[in-house]
């Protein structure tokens, strides 16, 4: 594999796994790794000359940040969600964004299962009693999960794997998703969210970060849940009304809850965590650690860093969340990466310019997505100065890169 010409700089924030840094260093990058998130102004100052930025959920990449980073080629979200990045603004500047849609799935599922068991057995209260010196061996309020009904809202990578493992524990699984999804095992699809809420003993949210999911779960939804049921949210903080959740816990309508994500989260370790849910009995609060296992973080580090490397070095956009996806094996001495506005005739215009400059195509692949098109062209020529200028001058051009 070709390595990028120096200096190619990468900035990794928020304690991204060391394997990510090693992956990029092996490809010739100069890597700066920090353990903290950066605020907007700090980030703008640090991005001068940076080609690759790695973040997790506490760093926000706004259009204003992107304006201060003309050298930036790619952003890696070392997590599942990408709502902390202005994806449209990034695409308009030819900045590819990658995430890790699968790498921490197992870790999140295991946390959800452990919390379902702990809440159903009321282990939180037993633990608190023991630490306070109280011995209470009563079985009152403690149940097996076997035979109980688990309702999963959002049947994507995490929701579907939770479905399989919960069924293996003897639970009956219901799910609701706005998209058509294949039911795994004996899981049953519910036609409406209300149907799921009224039939489930445990409700677990696993929805994505799209804006339409904001305030998805509030007073009306909690009221429809079965008396004595349990609620979990390991998806996004902004989808749940925590004031309403507190009311239903305090009233006894819900017997327990587990929450791993919050509308506002501290940006740095040691900052005070503020939430309406603090101090409630049989409520498990965790600091957004659903995917925070050594195994998941190592896998995410390898996966996302590999995508960043492949984009910078080869121009491949496999699994990019904001650019058309192209992966073309290298076949020429030089590679032209042309990101453009998706209008008819662009590819013909590109090939015409190549022909006019006497450059033969060794390999070529075009993909489009929405308003964007991306064509990768391998050529035998190495002196591409005039040709590059002609391609950049095309009115449809968003960004052009030439790899030697």
C-alpha cells in the first residue's frame, strides 16, 4: 500500500484506543492523541494542517469548525453515532466521515442484558442494603427474566442482536421499527409502538440519532407501559423525557430503569453530572459506557482508523456516512479523486478532459448519492498538473485530489 507523502497529520481526541494511533502511524501519519474532548474554539485552533480528525461523542464538529480546517480530508467518529458532526457541511467541503456501525454492538447488548437481569432481580436495592449493613433475604419483587416479554424499539444491529441473546435466556421478544426488518428467531414484530408498550415487561430503546427521534419517548409513552415494567435507554440521550421518567419511577408505575445516555453529558472526566434521575431507587445510571469495553474500543480503533487511512491513501470511501461509496483496486501510476455535484454529463466531461490531455484510463469507478457524485480514475501518467487544473475548473467540482 502506498503511504501518503509527509507531512500527513492526524488528531485523535477523547482517549481513542492506541491501536487507532498505531494503525495511522504505520501508514506514515504523524499522530497527536489527546484524552479530552475539545470545545469549538479549541478545535478550530488545533486543526491547522490536520488531515485526519478522530473523535467520539463529546466533540462537536460544526460548519464553523470545518471552515477553519481547509486541509482536513476525513473525520472518524470512533463510535456508532455521527450526529455530533455536520455531515452536510463536511460533504460540501469534500470531507469524508466514517463511523463504527458494528464494532461495539456486542458490548452494548451485554450491558443491556446485565441491566435487565439486575433490575428484574432488584439487585440495585439488594446491593445498597448490604453496603448499608442491612441483611434482607426476601424474594419479594425479585423475578427471573425467563418468560418475561422484552420490547425492543429499534431493530438495527444492536436491537436485533439483543433479540437473539434475550431469547436464548428464555425471554419472549417483541420489536418495533419504522423500517421493514426481518424478525430473528421467534421475535414478533409489532405494528405500532403503542402495541409494544402495552405488551412488554421490559422496554429497551435502540434507535439512531436522527433528528426525528428527538423526544420520541415522553409522558404519553411511559403512561402506556405496563404497570411494574422496566425501561432502558442505551441509544441517544435526547430521545427521552427524563422528567417524565422520574415521575413514573417515583409513582411506582415503573419498577426500574437503566439509562446510559443523557441530553447533556459532561465533556471531561471529573465534571459534575447533573440529571433528574439521580437518587432514584432501582435506577442504574452509567456514564455513556455502552460500548466502552477494551474489546469494543480496540475493534473500533482498528476499524475506523483503517477507513481513514484507506480514504487518505487510496481514496476509498467504503462505509462513509456522507460521501458516495467507492472502492477501486489500484491499477495505475496516479489516481484522480473527483468529488462533484451529481448532474448529468459529469463523467463524460471528466473523460473528455482526460482524452484532451492524452491521458489513458487504466481503471475507473463512479458512484452517486443524492446531490454528490464521486469518480475515482486510475491513469498511467504522472505529470498531471494541467489536467488537474482543468478538472478543478469544472463548475461541478467539489474537491479534487491527485494521488501519485
